[in-house]
């Protein structure tokens, strides 16, 4: 599970699971390019990770909803890195919505970032990784894409689409020695905390019984650095060379995938 010499792009790198992934990869010896729209925070994450080492991290701005932005950013990153071995794609947004009144604007925004962003980053990474002889793409799904979500209709639909895309990309690109998997995490991230802050006490109580109580390992969300980072290292490493097309919960037993 050593990543020395591996060249990796991480989207959504400015905070949360993306930032934890950058730190984990650098700690494992990789050369990493973090990408986000939050440039100040993204640069700081890269600088702080590089100071710890032994790998290195840099930062490049990207808007994952724009093909031209993704193509330019990935071209710059692969030039800096000298190639590409893996893409970790945590970048996503979450909004509460009811199936009966979710707005077209929220629906389109969720799919632009969560689904189109996955397609575009995966497509551009595919060509770069193929040129180096193969590697790994790690998408981010969600338990929300596996079950009914009365309070997050658009988010649930978008993550279900990510799951389907991941399976199809894995089945298509396996011949090029590129494996594609998706993580289904339950982590205490800024996005999770912000969602709780937007919710009513009643909604948070419902969420507690629906989400935290089923977590067998302690009944609390995981820590991105301690609980997610090592899994991300495994999936980017050669140790996972025979795993593809999988939805992998990293959630303390909150759910399972059948």
C-alpha cells in the first residue's frame, strides 16, 4: 500500500474528505495535485501536506461542471506530475429537498456537480491514466443512492447515477487496465455539519436514528483522516489491482451493498 512514485489528482481537495485524501496520499509518498474552486483553502491543504511529506502536493483550480475547465486543469496537472496513475473524486454538494417540491434549479445543480462532474473528471482522467498503462479511479457514492431519502431527493438521485456510472465505466475501461470503484462514506465532514446546521431539531433527531444509530462501530460518523484515508490509499495502490466496479461502504456498518 505504498504510493511512492504514484501520481494522483484529488478533486474537492480544499476540505473534508478531499483534504483528508490529499493528506493520506502525501503521507504514503505520492505526488498529488489537489483541485477545487476554493483556491485559498485548497492551496493551504497542499502546502500543509507537503510540509509533512514524504510525498508532495500542489494545487490547481478546477470547475468540474465545465469540460474545458476539467481538460485544462488535468492537462496542467499531468504536465506537473509527468503522467497520471489515479484519480480520487470526492468533489460533490448536498442539498435537502422533498420529492414533491424539489426545484428544477436544485435538481440541475446537483446533477451538474455530482453527476456531470463525475463523468467529466473520469473521462479526462481515463485518457491520461490509459497513456501510463493503467491505474485507478475512485468515485464517491453514498448510502443515499441506495435507499429512499425523503429529505434529499435530488442528492439521492445524483448519487444513484454515480453508482451506475461507476459500474459502467469499470466494465468499459477494464480492458485498458483501469479499475473504477466508488466509496460510500459516513464521515463527519464540513458538508455533514453544515447540513445539520440547516436542519430543524426534529429533522436532526430523525437523522440521528436513521443514520448514526445503525453505525455498528460506535454509533458515530467516522473521522476522514483516520477512517477514510487508509482505504483511499489502498484503492489507489497496486494492492487493489483486482478490484473494480465495486460500491464500497466505509461507514462503520451503517449499511451494506448487495
